């Protein structure tokens, strides 16, 4: 590192990695379970109880359905 912004540390992965993010400008915390389920909490005790109760109350994050590709534009038939 030669000045500037330091590199981000490596991100952990695995079956028991939980992520907790502070929601800026609020007193809320966003919990992300290793299964992909997310939930917002105001009480950190409830947050940890929910995370550690996996899989009870955990629904995987919804994956949006892919949008169909638009049909190719057709040229008008010659008159």
C-alpha cells in the first residue's frame, strides 16, 4: 500500500458465516444468514436469536425471475 485507500480484507465464506450491517442513519441492523435470508432488526438480542435459530424463520432471498428478452424489431412489409 502506498497511500490512498487501503485494500479491503478478504471476505469470509462458509456454512456458518453471518453478516450484520448497520443501516445508516437509523438504529436498525440488517442481519444476513449464511443461507441468504435477510431481516432488519432494532434489537441486537433478537437479531442474534434469529440468526442462531437457523433454519427456523429463515427464507432464502428471493431471486428475481429473469426478464424475457425483447423480440427483435421487425421491419414493415414493403407496400
